[in-house]
């Protein structure tokens, strides 16, 4: 079994204020253009978590696979957006056969910068918690997305979709240009038997954070000026922890040099 990188439950984060993007399907909206692709698919006003949700019935497939539409707010440069977490609420209402503890997977799709050519598409994915057993209700599953990483993180795997796919995953390429966010109700690299599914999805979100404040902007006013030097000096004199610029502990002349270096480097 591959190692998983998931964060369970996170109810406090599932709010429009916390998430950079969040689809609750309220009022029939579908910002991400999410779809399972089933023959009987619609947004239901009741039965979700708690109300509106996307329902797909009579889905004849090995494992359900929900995708957003390319070009929606759930795609693009995850690193620039400081994406940290992807999350979804799912429900398995019924299946033809008993299913085991299939893991949910989060998938970041790349069109390899050739939107009109699917033969060279590829993706990276990571496995999370198991999907709920049929009839057991809604389950929230969240995944860590280390968008600041510069190489394929531990616990992430490569999917080749066509004969023209690259020989290996390029994390920097996909994380800075995600063309689709997807979730599969099983390991996308394994084969499962075909059966009929009725499933639901709700509260699909991406959690992002703002970049850390610029250290040299001591007065937090914006733009580096002499006031920032005075602010740092005041912090140093009053023995504030902020003034420990080099992180060594104890305030010395090295902290002044550290602050000067950061000031010269500026704020990006």
C-alpha cells in the first residue's frame, strides 16, 4: 500500500472565508464545472452536507471520477496561489457489489501545455482516506498539497495518460499550471470491476494562505523606508523576539546585519 498524505476531518476550514475556492452547489451553482459524467447527474437542493450537492446516479464505471472544468478557479498556478489543502465531501449511496476500503485520490492533471492534444496528458496524484461504504453517509476527506515543493513530494505518484506523456513527472510544471483538479473513488493506477454507482459530492475546496509578511517591513505600512530601521531599532532595544533576525537567540550585531540584508533584498 502506498503511503498516504491526508488530513482528516477539517470542519473548521470548510467555510467560504477560509478556502481560496469553495463549491457548495448552493442555489444550483457550480463554479468549478464539476462533473462525474454520468447519465443522470444533477444538483440536488436537499440531501447534501448539509443541503445542495452534486448527485450522479446510474454511473456505470469501475470507480467514479469527478473533475472540474479547465479554466475555472480550481485550476491554474497553485504555487502562486499558495494552495495548501484540497478537500471534498463525498457520499456513496449505492453500488452493485460490496466494495472494500477504496482510497480516495486527489489528482492534479496537466495537458502538457498542448490543450488540443490529449495524447501527451499526464497527472500526479496522492491517496487519502477510504471512501465511505454505501449507505453510511457523507465523509469529508482532505489532502495536503505542498505547492511550495520544488520536486515530486513523498506520497505523490505519476500517471501517464497517453503515448506522448513525458517519461516522468515534473512537479514544478504541474503545480504551476494545473489544468484540472480531479478526485477518483479509488487508486487511479489500479483496475476495478465495472458496476453501477450512485454517488454525491459537496463542499469541494482549495485552502490557500497569503504569503508570509516581509520581515524587513517592520512597521507593516508597505514599502521599505527609514521608519522600518527605526522600528527594528526599537524592537532591538526593547528586547523583542522579532529583533532576533538571525534566529540564533540573543540579540547581537549579527541581527542588525541580518536585518540590513533583508532590507536590501526588498519585499517581493
